[in-house]
C-alpha cells in the first residue's frame, strides 16, 4: 500500500483484449499468455463488455449484484437509477465517492495511477450496463452524446 | 533491437536524451513532493496531553493505526475512550495473513490460508522507513521487535518480457552498466571540451576523477570488461580459493541494449526517500503492530461493530452500530467527542450530520486499486538456486513485483513469497478475478522469471483491496486540485467530530500518515476540550 509512483509504467503487451468475459473455466485460467489481460496500450480496444468484466466487476461483481461490507457497492442489476443514461455516464466519467474517475484526460496528475476510457468506451459500457443484468433499456448512448457531458479535470499543475 | 554498439559515435543529442532521463526523474520527484509524497514525518516524539477534564470522553471509530494511536494516547491522558471496529481483529490494513487464517472478501469469495506455521504475507503495508518515526516509536513502546526490510537486493532481478529474450537481469548488472556507460559518456564529453562552457577546467579534472570512481571506469575512462566493472556487476566466473581461484571478468551489456530494455526504470527504486535503507518490518509480520495495540487497549475496543449512523448534537456524538454477529441489531455508543478514522470510501456512505464543507471533502477522494498475492512454495528456491535473500524483483508483467521474504533465511521446508504487488489498471483486472484465478495468474507470470514456480508451487492467497469489506479500496487518492479544495475541510473539527487516517495526511497510503494525522487530530481536540473545561 505504499509505492505509488514507485511502480514502473504499465507494460506494453502485444495481444489485444479478447471479447469474452473473464472465463471461470480452469483451462482458460491456466493459460500463460497475456491474452486475457488489458494494458495501457491495448485498453483503447476494449468494448463495453470487456470493460465491465475487467474493471467494473471488481466492485460491482460478476452479475452486477453489488456487495455489502462495512459499506456497499451499488447493485447494478435492476437498479432504477440506470433509467438515466446521463447519471450512469457521469458516474463513469467523474467517479462517485470512492469510485475513481475514468473520464479524465490522459496524462493528468493524480496521487495514483489513472485509467482512461474514451467517450466511445464510456458510451459502450453504459449501454452494456443498461442492457444486461436484467436491465432492458432500449435507448443507446453514442460517443458524441457522452462528449457533450462535463468531463472531470483532476488536477492543475501539481 | 537497435544497438548503439560503438558508443564513441553517440551524438550530443543522444547524450542529452540520457541526461533528460535524469531530469525527468528530478521533475517527477518535485511533482511527488508537492503532492505530499516523499514528505518527512512530522512526528516529534510522544504527545503530552495535560489537564484533561474529569469525565471527558471520546468515541473512536475504527481500530486501525489512526484509531488505536488515538485510543492509546487519549486513554493515557485520562479520557474515557471507546473504540468501535468493524473487523473481528485490531489493525485494519495493518494485517498479516497466516496459515490457518480465513478471509472472506466482498462477493463472498472465501480463502483459507494454507501457509505453513510462521509463514505469512502482509496484504497491506509491509515496510517502515527509518524516518517514519511515529510508527517506529509505537513499535518500540509496544515492544514489537523489528528486523531489516530489504528494499534493494543487488542480486534480485529486473525483468522486461520484451528485452533480452525475456530473461531477467540481476539488479547489480543493470545498475553497474547504466552507471558505467553514463560515466564514460560524460568523461568523453569532458575530454571533447563539450562541457567547457559549464564546468571550469579545475572542476573538469575532479569530475573526471569522480566519474572514474562512480562509474567503475578503467584508466582510459572506458567502461569495459575488467576488474573495475566486474567488481560492480559481478563476474563471469567468481574469484575463489586454491587452484580454481582465478576470476573471469564479465562482459557489460551494451548501452543501446540497456536503454532499449527499459530496465533502467527501476534502478532508482531504493533512492526515493520512502525507500531508502534502512527500512524495517516487524518480526512475524506487519500485523504484529496492530495485534500489540489491540492487546494494549483490550476491552476498550468493541469488535464486529458496523457503524450505520453518526449523529452529533450540542452535548455529544452518538454512533449507531450493528453487531455483525447479530444481523439487524442496533446498538448505540455515545461520547462527548468523536474521532472517526473510517476510510472515506465507507464514511462517504454513512449518514453523519457534519457541515457541507467536510461532507464535500469526504466525497471527493476516490480509492486506489491494489492487489497482493502470497505464494507458498515447497522450498526456498530463490535462495537455494538463485541466491536471492530478501528484496524485490521488478517486472513489466502484470504482477509488477516479486517480494522475497526478508526473514527465515535458509529455513528448511516451505517458503512464502509475495508473488504480485499491483496498482492501477492491472490491479483492477486482478480484482475482477476470483482469488483462485489471481493466484493462478501470479504463478503463470512469475514462472517466466523463476521457472521453478511450475514444480515448486504449493498454495496461495490473493487480496484485492477494492474487495476488502473493511476498506473498499487501498488508500485515498488525492490530486493537487482536490487537496487545495478539500484537504483542510477534511481535517478541521466539525463541532464535535474530527477525522484521522492516512486519508487525512500528506503521507497517503503509509501507516505513518495514519499515525501523524491521528496525533495532530487529538492534540487539536485536546486543546478544544481543555478550553471548554469540564463542560466538554
């Protein structure tokens, strides 16, 4: 818990993200190549499903069921707040409470590594959330709609 | 790989580029300092709280380093103290996972640690720098013995999967070669009068002398295979005794290969203020500190208490909590004042009637993602085969670090190492996996550095901090902007409530931040209590 900035820049991995969600099958887990991993250089190829299964589900859980401990992670399955795509997109862009922002421009200074998603990716993951886990909203968000939303500015000059 | 084999052909531009690497680091350190990194602990010895009014009471939320520091000092100063803790143990992120321990993360994934007796990993903090005087002071006062934490091991590896055919290099080779080549280049530039404008003739003589010494150059100011360079980077055949005594010098890696390998990224890993020798670890695991605090405070801590609501009024502060052993139960603790050390990740979800400034600050701090994986092997092959005794290997693979145990050297039987220590995007990806998948991935990646993993792996545990039920993240991430707007508001006393923890410090993510923020908070609180007299 103590080496921010002491970490090397994240590696370049040759292989792109696969479209499939993280597979629980033992055979797939055991594979030694990097094909199941994203990286800074390849993250830009990730679609909504990739982003959910590699990033979001760490907290919101594999089926969008959320979790409860000393606090809680919101359940996305059947969450009525998802009726507003703007609410979801703004949350992904700017974060909320302990959730980090994913919409800050690349290269902004932060007290820890940032992860940047493009407007198209934000749109894609919003669409994914609103059409999975029992959610069935028909309207689709586009990158240009996301682009018009306010984006976070994490820091000025340090 | 583009090789600059003939280093005499290096252009001025290339030289400047190399110097730029150093300038870049300096700029980075400056940026880090202004963000609060590399900041020195303000700890100046035990606090002295005099004149506590009779009956004054403080409710402390959280039995981590911040909460227990406060409880210890306030109790000693005569306060009535009660601590509520979510976990069934003291320490919070100060924690060691040992054989026989069970850990259930959010999502219900349960791990049973199967390490052998006395083997452990520290899922959270694992080192205490010599200048973290608050932490060291409490270790001393609580009787927690320390041993050396090896930050830089010259025989550990630097590894880049894209360089040298994926073969790791020893740290000593990379450091010696980088230093040797830079020294040779600067000597060359000096001899070619390239530095005449900025360095006087007399100083150029001294510079050359120092470069020869610093870079292990030969008498012609060249960095070549020979006695001087092998004395730094090691030998092709080690010197010894008797008829097999004669050493064979090793061949330095060419500058171009070294630069392309990016292995220089971690040469300075032990130079930053936080990582400089000496560093320490508690004997038996970092968790020994929290355990010692817990023993010291005894019945003052109420465990398995999940805080649900915090409410202050004109006379005091009440916390409503659930006994997690009795779901649905509602209990109340009350005191004149409240020191809340609950991580902001969780506090931001707990109703608490503080003013808008503190509330905005609590909501402004996202939490970093971090993952650690502990792996038990059937034998200590890193010592037996690779001659690595403690320290850290750095790699560009998603596992980022391999940390070797800084204790129990030469022990027979099994050994546990830290098989991954990950931040950022890869930490999020590891978090998204099941614990078993994380362990398997750590074994897969680590076997690219230590092939022995394949045959020697025994079992493992993996902790992803965003799945931790008691923190929901690793540490609070500030930016210069959010610090400017919210930090003071976070730390001010709001009527009868004040906060402490690493999140309320400029040593974020370090235990020293928790300790010093706690001491700062209770001293301000004490001043106010004394000023208000027994009515407090």
